[in-house]
C-alpha cells in the first residue's frame, strides 16, 4: 500500500485560483489607525493569504489573492477593515487536488 505524502500549505494554495475584480472588496477604513494606533500591524500576521503588507507609512491590500476566510473582519483589533464578498463571478475559485 502506498503512502500519500502530506502537502505543504504552499502546495495546497497552488490549487487555488482567483478571478479578481478590478475593485477591491477589502477596505482599510482609516489609514491613520494603522499608522498611529496599531504598532503590531496584526493583520499582516493573521491573514493566511498575506493580503495585508505594511509599506513604510501605509497598508497595502493585495485583495486579488484573498481567500475570503473573513479573518480580517474579525481579527483587526480596531475594526478598521471593511470586508465584503467579491462581486458575483469574482473571487476565489477552489479546485480539488
């Protein structure tokens, strides 16, 4: 009997495809909150898709790779991220692997 090899998270994410909209479904509501009131930039840590990146003085949101897990809408300690589902026909596309 052959043993099935466990896949790494990177290998599993390879199976995920995205149909990104031209408009983000994720919004940082107040950039000042990130800059002046959130020293840990916690969203850059808990997002499994690494959508949030701190770039010197602002938060960059790479919504095109969002896994739509909703972590950011509940994880931001300042409730500073507005999360909506992408417009119909856009967003993450799962494949079996």
